[in-house]
């Protein structure tokens, strides 16, 4: 009878030191930051294309509410299909998470109506320059919630207002203050969504928030469309093509936006939104023949100065913990 081989002694794993643990954590955070940077760059590229496609749809004879409603509905369907096929486990979430995401999306949905209505009155380049002021409003809202307004924040806000004045007044044609005002309102709602989304995604994945936020957006703009419905059979093929491309770009922009916010925070992600202006101005110049006047370039320079001064802001809250206040009765007891 063969003698069984002796058991090899159990190998003890060397305990991980605190230094090694900190190094692994630092590497993980660095990888998360780099990935967040990728999402943060892709989002404004997608968003910068949207105003151009909207102008194409308008040129094809599609009215504003039809463009807004169906690009959002189709974008929501894209996200739902993707989640059902590939990430079904991310669909389910807590009621506070779902409702908070939908609140943020509804606010942005209201803003999108003003955004696209504005584009029927002003150039895409001017509209995107005014819209990029949301980068400043993010800081303002975070400071308001933190009850601390700095002199630098006030200065940046004043510079932004002055820049918008120059951008509006310096156009080649008559100034359209209503169109600019609509775009400014859209920028404010977008900033609110960014501030809210950062806190929401402390507890849920970014794709989950993107799904329910865009669903709420679709609901808001669909209700608006029913106030002035049109016969969809009258929409041309070119119009539907532009709306379909807008829907795809919108879905991608929302997903990459929330992934960026989750990884880097709302201020850092918003700062990368400057790329929106670069993309829109470049494409509008090539395909739509839009040009900024000298005075508008001055206004753009003042606006960008206001935006980049964010690096000198001190003591801005990373996020506002309104979650505990709003949903505390639904949270599990500790």
C-alpha cells in the first residue's frame, strides 16, 4: 500500500502593510480619475454637436417641440434598451435614488425646452457661449448651499454677466435678448442638475442615474409637445435623421456626463465643458457659416477668464448633502 505524500505546510500570506494599502488606494483613485477625465472630455464633445444637429432639424422644417420631445424620447429608449440588454442589474435602485434622479432630470428637461427654443432665435455659436456660463453657476450654487459667497465668486459672476452682454450686443444683426435669456435659463437648470447629480451618485451608479434622469426629461418634454402637437407624417426624412442623431448623441452625452461627475466631481467635470464651445464654434463655422464678431470674441475671452478663475476658488463644498434632509424618512435605520 503506497504511503500518501506528506502534506505541504500551509503557506501563510504576508499581511498587507498600511503603506502598501495606501499605495493601492492611491493607484485606484488615480485610475478612477483618469477614467473620469476620459468621460468628462467625451461628454462636452457630444454636447457640442447637439446645437448643430438642432439647426439642421430646424432647416428641415421640424418645429422646436417636436425636435426636443422626440430626440429625448428616442435617447431614453436607447438607454433603456442598452440597460435591458447589458446592465439589467443596474435598473433596480432605491426609491430615493430613483426619485432624486428624476427630479434632476425633470429640471434639465424644462431647461432643454428653453435651450432649443433659444436656438431658433440665435446662432449656435452664440447659444453655446451663453450656455457655457453654467460652469460659473455650478460654483455659485455650491457656495449658496454652503452659505459662503466669496468675493472671487462675485467677481466671476459679474464677469460672466458682462461677457454675455458683449456676446449679445456684439452680434452682426440686432441683439436678441429674449433668445439669450432663454439660453441663460437653460444654463442655470443644467448647473442645478450637475450639483444635484453629484450627491445622488454617492449612492447609485452613474448609468442608473442617467437612465432615470433622461426618462424624466422625456416625460417633461412630451407633456410640453402635447400642448402643440404636429402631424408626424409631415416631418421629412432629413428631419428624422437629424432627430435620430441628436437622440444618440444626447444618450451618450448624458451617460458620459454622469460618469465624469461621479469620478471627478461636478466642478471639475463642468470645467471640461469649455470643449463644448470649441466643438460648436468650429462645426458652426464650417457647416453653418457662422462667424463671431470682434466684440463677441472679446466677450468670449472675458467669459473664459471667468470660467478658468475657478482654480483659485477656495472652500467650495464638494457636494451638498441634501439627501439626508430630503429622504431621511425612507433611509434604513442604523
